[in-house]
């Protein structure tokens, strides 16, 4: 059996330790995600979900506990190696698309590939392939300001998947969209994830969308429990 794409084991994270405003947001939180598994994380604001996603994405470190990506324990790795894992094995999608306004949709998708060493031709070909998958080929040369909110978010999904990561981390990816657009964007996201066979951890307030994923977890008192 292959290693989980993500294994979080007994994560603890406390802010302002020893001070009157000390707060522990993660209390031995644990999680495993298998290849091809899409897991929803449902949690209210301030519950620690963003902290957990940042730790899973190697953007922050826990006070204690273990983080393994594709079987590799990351806690003792150099900053350079952690950066390489983020670039090559992890994809990130946020509530706001964070596209670069001076670049076209296709160029935004090509940029992470260029940073990883791909040629411009190969990067643009991959961008065109992904845009076709989410029905945005006619918008490839449009800049973000010329795209609707749903189109911008679909481009952000494509950018997150450009380097072929094994794990997608998404923080409220449809939270800034109206219900109809949210549905279309969610379908595009799930199609891309299923097509690639990657694992995914998706934080959402939308219980209906969460129920259509493989598994639902709730953040409760700093721990993840079955939803």
C-alpha cells in the first residue's frame, strides 16, 4: 500500500505561549489523506482550520507533532527542500484568486511551471490544456480584470495544478462566489482533482458541497473529528 499523500500526526499549535492572551488552536490534531481522496474540512472562523492548512502546506510549523508528505517527514528538512516540496508536490487555492493582474490567464498558469524550470513552450501548452479542461480556452489571453469571479477562480485552480501536485489544499475556494457560480466552480475543481487522481483537503462552510466529497471532518476543540 502506498503512503498517504498527507499525514498529520498529533499537531499542537499555540499562539502567544505564556502570555495572558495565549490560545491553543490545535490540540493533537491528526489526519491522513490517501491518493485520490477528497476530504472536506468544516469549521467556523477562528477554529484553527487556516492554521492547519498552513502547516499542511509547509507555510508554518507546529509546536509539536509530525507532518509527512508522500511519506517524507518534513520537520527536519532545510528551507530549500521544504520550498521544493511546496513547489512540486503541493497545490494551493484560496478564497480570493490572487492572480497577477499584469499577466493573462494562460501566463498566470504558466508562471509556476517556469519557476520549476519548464520551458515557456511547455508551460503555455500545459496552461492551454488546463484551460480547456475548465472550458476557458477562449479566455486564455484575457487578464484577470477581464474575467468574472468564477472564471478567475477556475484559472486559480488551473494554476494550482500546473506542476502536477499530488496534494491540493484549498481554503474556502467557493466562499466568495454566488451559489450558481459556486456550483460551477466546485464542479470544475472536482473534475480536475478526479482527473489527476491527487488527494485534496478542502476547507468549506458549504455543507452541501462538503457532503459531496469522499469524507467530511469537523474541527472541534482543536482536533479533527468525523463529520
